[in-house]
C-alpha cells in the first residue's frame, strides 16, 4: 500500500509538480540574483533580457563565443562524417521507417559518452560567457546534462513527427538549450521554431490542446492548437547561416527539423537545475586537474 502511494506521488511529482514555480523554488536555492549574478557584458545582458522576455535569443556565435569554437565543431563533425560515412548513410536510408526512433535524423551522442573537455561539443558547452548567461537565467548554478549533434535528413512528404511537432520539453521548470547550426538553415532545412513568450517567465502561459502520437507519451500540438494560445506573430522561425547560435528555454513551445528539401546539421546541449530528475547523458570522470582548468564551471560537479 505504502509503496503504491509512493509510486503514485512520484508519478504526480513527475507529471505535475516539477513544473510548478513553488516546487522549483522549494527545491532550488536562488543562488544568483541581480545582486550577485556574474558580471555580464552588454551582449550577455541583451541575450539574458531576450531570454527572460521571449524565452529565446538568436545570434551569430561570435557575438558570445570565440568563432574558433564553431570552426572546431564543424571540423569535428566533418571528420566524423568522413570516418563514419556508412553509419550516417545507413541512418539516412531509414527515414520514414516505422518503429525507428526519430528516423528523420542521425545522432552523434551515443559515440561520445565521456565528458572530455577537449571535445569541441563539450568545449562549447563550458565556455564562461555562455555559462554566465545560463546561470543568470536559471538564477543558480546549472548542470550540463547533455550534448549532441543532430544531422537531420530530408523528411520530404513524410508528416511531421516527434520533435518536429510543437511541444514543451519535460525535463524541468526552467531550462536552457543551446543550439549551433553547422549548416546553413533556411525554411527548407527545418529551422528551429519557437513561440515567443510561452516559456514559464513569459506572457503566454496557457497550455495548448495536445494529443499523443501513436505509441508515445509526449504531448504534441499542431499549429492551430498553438495559435490558440500564442499569436502567430510571436512565432520565430530561426533560419540562419551556419554559425548561428540559439539559446532557448525549451519549456516554451517549440518544434523543428522537418526539412523539406535540405539537410540540417545542428549542435545542441542542455542545462537544467541541479535538482532536476533527469539523468546525465554522459560520464563525468574528470580529474581534479581538469576540473581546476574550468573551475568557474560548477556544472561539472565542483
Ligand atoms: O530539431 C529541432 O529544431 C527541435 C529540437 C527540439 O525539439 C529539442 O531539442 O527539444
């Protein structure tokens, strides 16, 4: 009986409580506020302001980070493609196949399970100028939970599915993802699309009608359902040249990757509050010397 109650509470907690402001506040100390947040330059202030107001900020990566990080990321994926062409080709042949998880894309993360601070995917994620913005938005020291590169194939006539449909991410009350386009992304390459102001700090907080895809639990909505809660003039379609960076609180409604004619390559990562019940997608076996090098970065477990 007691075990059943505990289970039911855990389910309730997972489905409802973690999205409540008071629950977030109870579980997370407000470690950073306007009084003690890191010193931000005017660009970081602008990005933070856009995140607070709209839930999203889109800018060329070099406005925040050294452009070399982008070149390294690009070279890293090109090398991966060169070394693993067969794997990517095999994945491309599965587009639209039933029963294949996110058949519209190839993901790199399974091959990179270690937190290696020399890996370009990690390097981008632990840059101080970025971390300072992320921590200021969350009001505390965040945790890096995930990094990946998504190579999205052409979906063509296939109907949008999974993350190609409007949804809120389920991991936390407030959260941030950083995306970097590694290919030029126009309307035909399935740009990341966001309903501004639908994040928890925003003005459009109503829940849209939703449905479940066959065999899936996640809540998805169509354009009409989102239009009913966020006017279309507030939707932002983040097209951009390679090197475009997007920071977004993906608790706000978003979708992307329904590429009609052109493939998209995109780096992504995710920061949550330390109390979020979401498993980290990599092993953190950093030595004390390595941690020392990034000692501004509580996200690595200091
Ligand atoms: O592929 C996209 O643009 C959407 C990504 C997404 O839904 C997510 O990362 O939560």
